C-alpha cells in the first residue's frame, strides 16, 4: 500500500467509492467521472503503479482483473453489445492515478482511434 495513493485509500475504505465487486485480490468501483453508461475501474488490492511495474511475480493480478472485468460486463449487460478495456500508462498514455487500473467502458458506441 502507498500512503499517498488515492486508490489505496479506496481499498482501505478511507475514501468512499461506489463498489461494484471485489475478491481477495481485486476491487471494482464506478469511475467518478464516467465516460460511458458503464465505466468501471478494476484495480489490484496491492499498490502496483502501472503496467511498467508488471512482472512475473505480480502479473497474476492482471489475470484477476481480466476475469473480474468479464463478470462485470456480464452483470452490466454489455457482454454481447461490446465494451472496451483501457489501461493508461504514463504521461503520454494519459495516466492520472498512479495505481494500475483497468477501465471497463461500455453501453454506448465507442469511437476509434482514441484522441
Ligand atoms: P487514468 O486517467 O487512466 O489514470 O484514470 C483515472 C480515473 O480515475 C479517471 O477516469 C477518474 O475519473 C477516476 N477517478 C479519480 N478519482 C476517483 C474517485 N475518487 N473515485 C472513482 N474514480 C475516480
Ligand atoms: Zn495505490
């Protein structure tokens, strides 16, 4: 855990969030500034800053995040209509919170390429 990390504070319960689902390893909550009807953030319950810090020892969290995203897509009713997974990394990637998170976006037609 990182003391000054917003998402670690959500994991600890220090900051409230609209929690959608969780396991021992991952937490899913609604984005505070949703960009689509469904916009859920899925994070590991350990502080991993970004995709850059993924390695053989912690990449299993990404697997848990992926399975969680599928369960939520099913529950949100967007499995058939489609959805998008996004993980932003670093400044050029547009990452603003430095605790790795998978955006699950769906419920509307999403544009491509991203801006
Ligand atoms: P990124 O730009 O990829 O780092 O995404 C960070 C996301 O976190 C943005 O979509 C924000 O709207 C979202 N966010 C920031 N603070 C909160 C919060 N307290 N609860 C839920 N989502 C948040
Ligand atoms: Zn953190």
